[in-house]
C-alpha cells in the first residue's frame, strides 16, 4: 500500500488552528449580549484541538498539549457553581449578575459583566466533555 | 425618491424569498443523495454541499431580517463543515480518523 501524503492538511492546520482559537476567544468574549458565549466558544476550541489531532496524530499532540481533559470537567463545574452561589452571599438571588463600564488601558471604555465568569466555567466544561468523548472513542481498538 | 426605495425593498424581499425556496429544494434533493447514494464518497460530497447550501440559507435569512447578528453563524457553520469534511474524507481514505502514532 502506498504511504499516504497529507502535506496539504498539515500545512493548512498550522494556519487554521490559530484562526479557530482566535475565533473561539472572540465568541467567548462576545457572549451574553450578542451571539456567542461559553458553549459555542468551547465547541470551537475543541474543534481546533480536534483538527490538530487529525493532522498530527494522538502521540504528537498529547506531547504538545499535555492536558488531562477529564480534569477540566470538575474545574469548570466548580467555577460555574462558585460564581452562581457568590451572589447569594451579598443578598442577591441565585445566579444574579451585574455589569459595569470600565476604562481599560488600551481598549478604552468597555463593558465588563460577571456573566463572563460563569461562562468561563461553561467553556471549560464543554471543552473537557467534548474532547473526552472524542478521544475515548478514538482510542478504542 | 422614497417610492424607489420602497420598490427596491420589496424587490430585495421577493428575490431573497425565491432564492430561499430554490435552496431549500436543492437541500431536499441532496438529502435524497445522502440517503440513497450508492457509495460513501457520494454521501460525503452531498453532505459537504448541504453545508454550503445551509451557509447560503443563513445569509439570505440575514438579508431578509435585515440584521448583522447572523454573520457569526455563517462563519461557524463553515468551520464546523470544514472539520466534518476533513474527518469524513480521512475516514474514507484511511479508515481511521485520529492516528495513534504518525511517525
């Protein structure tokens, strides 16, 4: 059998994976007032990591990104739980959120919302769950 | 002048509705190819084309609703379609999607 040559896939992956990571961060930050948010941002991140896995194989990417994806699930759930419970301690309803406008050094006046912290938990959970499912199926012989 | 603008608006609406109808018919015909398709490469190409038609459909609906909020959705469908097409092509060619060790 002739050895397969996936030079095109490998070369485009080096470029496209970065675009996907950037787009996922944009979607994550655009959430809670525009389309986007933690779920779809996490999905994009796992798509980028999956593209790297498809182009370079399991062993090489596990060496580049030595992350235990199963560990991301409890970390994300803990962040989501703590940020949603936090509003109870200051006398607000559960899962309540607030936002304000701040002057940031380079970006100028921007809106910062506490919903972003909750989204971070969702983001980590989605990345952990989807990559755990995909890699478990891929490892099955 | 406002008469012209109004007639242009209604023309854009009519054209986009006609385009949506034809793209929907095209998606239905491609769905037939996905289900019946004699070989697996046929199904892969048909699924890829369904994704392209979905992107066009979302763009046309964005024109019809006069909103820019759907622009991210087009990009998102394109990226997920790209990943899915690569995975299908690699499965058809090699029989495995994620290699264990790729020298």
